[in-house]
């Protein structure tokens, strides 16, 4: 199968250089926002007469060939008016698109041509999200959240109530690659997942791949979340801020040199106490405690310079810091963690058909747990760093093959753990030996169409890893992937995909919560790279305007994933300060399968979306659960999300979000007995206990206070968990007064949580 895909890719790539007729023309350039100058990725550019189409790349660049002189080329992007350019008026044609002004007196419909191209596109299991989509998500305390907007998509399960960690199509949390301006974010959560660590105000768009991702992406089994920061308005200066009960935000952007360069800076701060109520499900009295504090901040900054028409440079940075204490979760401990990234990029246009991008990336993640017990005062520290250089090229051939290829080199440094005593402590300093990993790789991809019906996207990603120190090892993996679409007509297509993926870094945890103190470790001679094979098939369609249910988008996809060399831990394993952690890890197989459905409709005053997933995720590892198949902790059979927004009038709007899913899984003892004076517990099978079903309704209402002297103000009142459902965050068991009788308890974090936010923009 892999050899066939590679051979097909090579043949089609070579065929792309066949000479075309002399009367064919080419246009190329950038697609940008007319007001801010921001580049628009994933915009559709197509020629009406010849029905040839391409999409802009991640930097808004396009190159369209094999078209005729005088042909009209349309440029479309959701939320913007259509742009028009005429072939023959020059090869370089940059397009500036104007946003559609929202008015409830007009029917707001999405351009049908956009969906015609999406139907024909071979991309599958892909969602492109913009700032408009972020507003559909609903986070605790009323803030919009780019990462949590992904939870609205089928095939995605949240780890815990209000949490940010995601399981995508049966994969674990570490199997998701989260990128911010191409830098890896290793912990995407503030305050144990109450907020995501990325300030949505600073994000312009997100590409979410949960199937066969483009060939340039490698290193994760399940998904890629590719986020891009805003570039900054290169025309005028703007400030956007909000003040809330728990967090506040501020963003400023503007030109450095009008039309040539711009900047964007954004900051966010969280403060105050977070009430954490714990209720016993089986004890009539119950009990409750409160956390001491949750404090965090994050900062984003980006600048860009248009050196000339062929060269542009970007520089961006991001860092975050958290300090969190919850007595019921961590007793006398508090946790601190933070991300730090820096990205430098150089875009260069070699010719009208060749675009390149040189990128240097630095990423760092540190975490600390402070023990505040009188006699054992110490800090447990751990962390990791990553330095990466990569070179990517987009090549557009005369017969509209879009070739992508590139090289990369990564260096990873891991500090598995150290103990640093403080104050008067009986502890002594201890530091585990650090680990290093080098990754060298490359990729080749091709997207093209065969006639008007068939679209193909195929590629291969190759990685070689070497671990230094200790049990060093070298691995080489080949990761082919391919996606195919067949258009039944202009509005319906059948799609299928296959991908083989590999992962060289592993997150060691023994809970479903995804705590900041979970440990990352590289592959070595004892821990092989995780690998997976995934297939998917489905139907995608759009009902055109003028028909019953006109404007309705719909999709149905089925998937099956085989995972190999995935890891789990021996019973009783302690990850903290374990010098030989690899000896306590076990590897085996996994499988995940599911059906995903999604409906979306945008009308005159409303938009609505329904997604449903039926899924299963299991593992089989020798030494765990007697070698039998068992469910993963993030297995959720049913997952239903209904989301909608409604504009009451020009001033008032409202939104609601309902979620239901089957309870997660955990391992609990179900019996206890004494043997030779020792209390022994009998456990269920691994993850054999299903927690109660989860469901929650959130609602919000927005009031536009009008504009005075170019100042926009808005009040947002929201209610999280409207009807106060006690959704389980965790389950645990305690010994009762009868000594051998076990008492079960459910811990939940949030009941009904109202919030009020004031937003101002000028």
C-alpha cells in the first residue's frame, strides 16, 4: 500500500513538468484583507471559464496557471466580498478583499462557489477556523477560545469538565501537535484547563487536521492544530480590550511603516480564587473545599516587514506562566508551569510559480511542583527545550500541480526531573540525567486534479531520529499519506484518505486529566516510536440556495485507526524522580473507530451547527489487564454538540451551546479484604469503570453599546452550566469506617457559573 502511494506520487510529480500550450497564462500573488493588510490563507482562487482552482497557502500566496487570456478569476474567502481579477493584465496580481458588513436586514449567505471548491478539494478531515468561528465556542467565564472551538468538531473528546486537553479520534493528548506560528506548544492549558494557554484575540486562523494531514506535518499520530498569530494592521492603529471577573485582555496593533510593516502585541491576565467544590455522590453529608488561587498571564507579539515584492520577514514570540493551587487536588502543593516560543521566518518568491519559507523556531516548556509540608519543603522541577530549522518550498507547475517539499532539523533537550530543597527541609538535592533527541526529516507532497471530478493529494514524510546518552537508538520512519475526492456533481463529493504516522516523543501520565506535571520523554532503545495507520471515508455536500434547506452544509465520515508501539505503564508506577522510567513502561497495540456527522446552516439572523460522534478506543498491552483488550481513559461512545447564535436586532444577540457525551473511564477498586493483617483492594479491569454521563447547557447574551468617536463597546453576560449539572471531574474511593467497606466519591468542579465581561475597541 505504501509503495503504491509513493510510486503514484513520483509519477504524478514527474508528469507535472510536461509542456503546455503557448496560449496558456499564469497569475500569482497574495490575497490580503483590504483594511488590515493581513494575508488570508486557504482562500479560493479559481478561473470561471477553464474551471481551474487553487487555494492560497499558509501565507496567503497563490499561483494559478493553465488559464486563458481574458478569463475572469474569482477570489473567495468566507466573510469577505468576492474579488475579481482579469487574466492578461499582468502576471503579478495581489488581491485585497473587503469584509462583508453584517446587517440583519440583509441575507448573509456563504458564496456557493466556495463550497463548490471545498466539495472538489481532496482535503479531508480538515477544518479551517477563523475569528468568526472562535466566537461560537463557549468557555468558562464567557471568553472565546480558539482551542475550545475545536471541541465543537466531530471526532473530538474533551478530557474533563471545562478542560483544554483533547482526544482526537481515539488518540491520547500527546498525539496532538499544537503549533503557534510553527512553534510547538507542549501544554495548551491555563489553570488546569479552565482556559487555553493561547489568547484568542491574538489568533487570526486555525487549521485543524484530524485525518491525512499535509506531508509537511510529522511527529504526531492523531491531529495537527496549526494556529497563526495576527500580523497586525499595517494601515491604522487599533486597541481592543476586555475586563472580566476572572481575566482581562488587551491587544494593540498598527503600522510601523504604513503599508510596509506592522506589529501586534497582546496580553492577558487571570486572577482571583477559583471555587472548587467537591461533593460526595454516595455520602449524605458530602464535603467541600476551595482552591487557594489560580493566577496566570500570557503575552504574544509579532512584527513583519515587507522588504520588497519578493521578500517578507516575520518575527513572533509567545510566553505564558501559571501558578495554581487546589487543596483537594494537590493537598499542600502548588503547581507552576509555562511555555515560551520564538519564531523567525523569511518568505521569498523565486518566480511566479515558486514560493519558499525559511523558519527558525525555539520552544521551551518548564513545570514545577512546590511541596509546602513543614519538614519536606522542596521544588520538583522538570522541562524541555526544542530548537528547529526548516525550509519549505511551494512549487506550482504549468498544469496546476501544487508541489510542496522541504527539509527540517530539530534538537530536543529534556530535563526529566530534579529536587531543589528550600527553607528548612530534610530533603537533599537530586537531579536526574538529562536526555537529548535529534530529528532530521523531509517531505514531498502533491495536490492536483484529474479532470473536473477527481482531486488527489498525496505525499510522504520521512524522519530519522537519534537519541544521545543512556540507551541511545536510531530510527527511520516513512510516513506516506493520500487523500482522494470524487465529485458526484457541483455540490456532493465522495472522499477517502489513508495516512501512516509516527511519533518520537511521549507524554507519561496515569490519569485522564492531563496534569502539567506529566513527563515528556523521547524514544530510545527501550521505548520505540509510536506508529499508526488510519483510513477514513465519507461524503461531503452543500445544498444550494433555492432548494429546501438551501445553504445547509453536511458531512459524514467513518474512520478506523490501528496504533502500534503505543505505551502504557505498569500498575503502581511512580513517574516522579524515576531514574529508570523506561523500565516501567509497556508497549502494545491500539485501535479506534468511529462515525462522525456534522450539519451547519447560516441564515439571515442565525447560524447553527450540530455534530455527533459514535466512537470506540481500545488498547491491548502485555502486562496490562492480563493482556486483554481494554478501553482507553478517553473513550466516549456518544458525543453530541449543538451550537447556535441568533441576532435579535442590531444591538442584541444571543448564543447557546449544549453538550452531551458518555462518561469517561477510570480504574477503581470494587472490593477490599484483610489478608495477614494487610488491607488488599480488588480493582476493576483497567479503565473498567464508566463515569456518569456528561451534559451541560451554556448561554450568553451580547449587547452592543454603540459607537462613539470610533469607540465600540460591548457587554457580554454568560452562564456556564445553566441548570447546574454535577459533572464528574474525577472519581475516587475511600475506606469507610467498616474497614473493609469502600466508599465511592465523585469530584466535580463547576456548577452554575455566571460571568460579565466589558469589551472596548477603538
